C-alpha cells in the first residue's frame, strides 16, 4: 500500500496502450487474485488478472458465469477485497476511490427503493453526499433527461417497466458525476428489443458524458457493439484469456452489427470463450 | 348491494349463529339451578316458557344470556358517557365499567408506548453490534418464558417498596410483554434490505446513520406495524394482569376479580367484552395508521 504514490507516474505511462495512447489509467490491476473461503474449501474467483482501463474507454467483461467478471467489478468498487496482487482505481486503493465517491455502480437489478419516487431515487446519492436543494433539483432534471425519463419524477418504481427502472438506476449512478461507471449486467434481465434500445442509448450517453465505463455482460453482440475493449474471461480459476481492442468507429448505428468488422470481432470473442470452455469436455 | 352481500351478510350470519349458540348454552347451563328453585318452591305448575324466561334472567347465572350482558354493558359502559355534560366527571364513577376501562386503557397505552420504544432501541442496538446480538437476544427470549402471572405481583411489590404505585407499575408489566414482539419484528425489519440495496449505500460511502435512516428504517416500517398490532393487544393483557394483585382497586382486572369474588357473572362478562372491544379498537387504529403510512410510502394499493 505504501508504494501507491511512487508508482503513479509509471502506471499512467503504460496505461491504455491501445485506444487512447496518452490517457491516464483509471483502473490498473496487476497479478490480481481473490480467493473466497467457502464451506467446501477455498474457491479461486480471480487468478493473476492484469488489466489497464484507460480514461474514456468502454470496457466489456464477457465470460461464462463463475469466470469472476462480476467479482472483478466488485473489487474495483471495494465491495470485495482482493487477496493477492495489486489494484489501483484513479491511482489510489479501491477503498480510497470509494471514499472519494469516484465511481457510480449499476447493479444487475435496478435496486430502486420502492418507497421513493423516481426523482427521490435519483436524489438518494445526492442526499448521502450532501448536495444542496437547488443542486439536487438541477441534477435530477438533467440526469432523468439524459436517460429519457423526463416526466416520470413523481412516479413510484412499481409504476415503471423493467427497462425504465434500469434507466432510473443508471440516472442514479450518473447523478453525482463520477467519472467511472461500473455496470454489472445491467440489461441482463431485459428482453432483446428493450436491450437493443438501451444499448444504443447507452452509447449516446457515453459519447455525451465522456465517462469511463466498465461493463459486465454475457452477450457477445452486446459486448462487441458497445466496447472499445473486450476482456474475455474464463472460469475456474477466473482469469483473463483475451483482450480485444475494437476496430469499430466510435459512432455506431445499430446496423454496424451486420458489418464484416463487427462479425470478425464477434468471432474472435467466441473463439476466446471456446478456448476458456475447454474444461467442460 | 354487492357490498352488503359480500361483507355485511356473512358477518351478520356469524354473529347471529354465535348469539343463538350462546342462548342455547345459557339455557342448558342455567336450567339445572332453575329446576332446583322450582322444586324447593314446590312449584310443579311451571311451563317450558317459564323455564326459558327464568333461566335467561337469573341474578347469578352460570352463563349469563346475551341480553343480560348487553344491558349491563350499556348501563355501566356506555350510558354514563351520556351524563357527562350534566354531571361532569362525577358521571364516570368507580361503580361504572367505563371508569375501569379508562384506568386499564391508560396503563395499556403508557406501557405500549414504553414497550415499543424499548423494543425499537433494543433492535437498533442488536443489528449494529454483534455482541448485543449474542448477549441480549437470549435474555429477551428468556424474559418471555417466565409466566407473567408469576412475575407481575413481584414487579408490583418491588416498585411499591420504592414508592411507585398505581399507573406506572401496571404500565411496566404491559411494557414487559409488549417490547418482545417489537424487538423480534424490528430486528427482522432492520435486516430486511436486500444485499444489493445495502451494497448501493456502500458505493456511496454512506455512514451507518445514513444507511439506517434512508434504508433500514423504511424497510422495517411494515414489520413495525405488524409487531405493534401484537404488542398493543398483549399490552392490554399485561395491564389487566397487573391489576389483579393490586387488591382489586381499579381497572378491568379489578372488575373481573371483584366479579368472581361475588359471583357477579354478568359483570365479569361485560368486563370481558369491554376488554375485547378495547383491544379490537386499538389494533384497528394501528391498522388505520398503517394504511396511511404505507400509502404515503407509495405502496401500490
């Protein structure tokens, strides 16, 4: 932990070698591992993970369940603590980063508080962080507009569809303007049509806000469509098997999914997943 | 019309059934004594109608008939309220049921308030400290395994020796009973938030006070009302039990005890009805409060 400060400069140089050359590293993991102690003995959730996420990147984590993609996201968020290796978030420890409120987290389920209206749900982090009344109002308005939910301020979560609820939870994660957005299969429970729609909305939002996004998914098209970098992971122990830098342009209409480039990347992801799956035979 | 058929009619049918069964039971249980009376009076001329009317209007029946209880309840429990404008508080004399009901009710409400507050505070301590969870919870459970009838006189005696008499000791017996469902319910309620909702607060670096007020407390509200309904009903039981060892001075408990000393079964039954009505009203009021609060919290109807 003591070496944190000294390493900063060096790390920023090696960060994000692919997409944006000079971008400083937002997340930097070195030989990261995490072992859970369970009743059936130790389970290695992460093993020797090395990864750099540069500023402004959209990084997807893909892999079968149990490959540690969610665990890795939770380590970044300081919801789990790594048992080996080193990880820096914004150049500090994950705990420090969490204390600085430097990321917004979107969970698999919307996790809205049912007794709060939509506006009040978005206001939750703002209340916790002590924003002023006028600032709160302004941010609620702005983030709800960003996720196309203006006019739903006074509705309760149960009055909204699943897709709308998840958009509220994204607005909530955006409301306090953290530069890093951690998303754990946010659209996993939604149907394909809603999902496509939200994917393109998310890309727009990413372009507008210039945030760094780490996105866990188990859908190949979703990962390829959204990301500038795709991290393919495999289970037992959870490890990174391939890191693919996308060659797709930043501007991506839905039709990009039929382009040969898209299919080529998707193919490589599929190959990576297959290689990781060999343990099943 | 539909409301009548679906709600009023079934209730009326049940009530009618109970009243009829009660009358039948009344005749069955009281006629033996009535026949004895006839025999001693060498009355052999009695008809079945005589037997009916006489058994249903005895002074000290084994089981008073519904109308006897209703008349007593009205005369001592309701009618004195009508004299209030004329006679002021003198209308509510210690001879009336309403006086005793008020004595019991005040101890119930005080005991319930202290019990609920104690229960909530203990639950807060238990969920925030593992030591409290391990050390206090067994005592909380053990406290309820002691029969209240055994411990109530001791509480009265001990408190009397330090100068506490009247309302407070009775209220404390109510507290003793009523804090329990609140502790158990609120511990469950404060732990009701899902892991993901708690994780969310952690990502905001929220303090435990913030997590408590913004997440745990609202999550526990439904549990609070459920446990308060149980608590208020046993508070009333506690207050009545607390009145038994005080030498039958005042309260529904005293009224019940006096009734059993002097064989005043009609008085006992009307006191029992008063207790039941009080309990039902209190539980009903909490139900009303619950509906208001949950509506304000946006729960779908």
